[in-house]
C-alpha cells in the first residue's frame, strides 16, 4: 500500500524563499516528519495552507512526486494532480484545452520533478 504522506508549503516572510513541512501517517495519526527550511533567516517560516499529497511514485532521480508538482516528461511540462485515487498529469502547453492522462507508472524513470505550481509559478506562465 502506498505510504500516506503530505507536505505543506512554507515560506519565509523575511526573504520570500519556499520550503516544505512534511507529515506521515503512522496508521493512527499524522506525525511530523521533518521540515526543509529554505534559508537561515532567524524568523520561523510561515505556512500558507497549501497541502499536497504524496503520489507514492518517485521520479528518475528518486525524488518523491507530490500533487502540485511540475514534471518534465517527453520534453514537455506536466502538472501532477490527484483524481479519485488516480494520479493524473496535465500538459501545461496544451492551450485552451486541458490535455491530461493518467501518469504512466511504468514510465516514472522518464519523469523528472522540476518544481511545483506553488514554488515555481513562472513555469506555468510560458
Ligand atoms: Zn529567509
């Protein structure tokens, strides 16, 4: 069974850099599972309420794929989304239409996480 993990985007109000707070489900409750702070500023990072779930899949570099991640696949950029337990990817440069498909679990060796919709909004704008 897929490990149940969530992460929340955190940001530093001083310098604006982003990081993540992680939680994992231990069968009874969610427990904190580390924080990746973006900077060394003295003030604590803030959370902005955007929670993302782990897909249970890793990209070609062994990086965990979360919903909201932007992945490179076949030289295109895709956004990862959960829908009813399925992991979907949406092609970013599709134009007016929403072109998506189920993420190909046999093909994760070819996916590479290049950012997320919250950390890298500039990737969405192209
Ligand atoms: Zn900072």
